[in-house]
C-alpha cells in the first residue's frame, strides 16, 4: 500500500507542477501589457491590410477614385465656392414675403 501512496504523491507533485506552469503561462498572457501589445499588433496588421487593399483599388480604378475625391473636395469647399459665385456671399436666394411664416395675431374677444 505504501507503493500506491508514494505513486499517488508523485503524481500529485507532477500535477501541481503542471498546474503551476499553466497558471504562470496564463498570467503572462493575460498581463495588461501583453494584452495591449497584442491588440496594437492586431491593429497594425489590420491597418496594413486595409492600406494595401486601398492601393490596389486605386490602381485598378484611378478615374473613379479621382472623381470621388473631386466630389468630396467640392462638398468640403462649397461655402467658399458659393461666396465666389454670389455678390454678397449668401448662396441662398431671399425668400419672398408671401412665403414667410408669420406669427398669428392675437384675437381680441369682447367681454360678455
């Protein structure tokens, strides 16, 4: 029986050593610094992949991309362009008086 107990104790020591190694590995992998480095590396890889695919799209469709960028530039510069094209810098035309909304007048009631 003492051989069985000795074998069980040896197995327990081995199991504790494996558990300790596993815990050590988990602690190092779950350390905030390691998690941050892993996340940063993942973002870097994803960013490089997006940039590479973007360059490929531009190489395949240069005119389409140029047109889209021109449209975005015109949209962003719409106010300065409107000031250049109008006299007083107001791109909107004045609203006729017949179309403006007026406050309703208060109705005076006669006391009874």
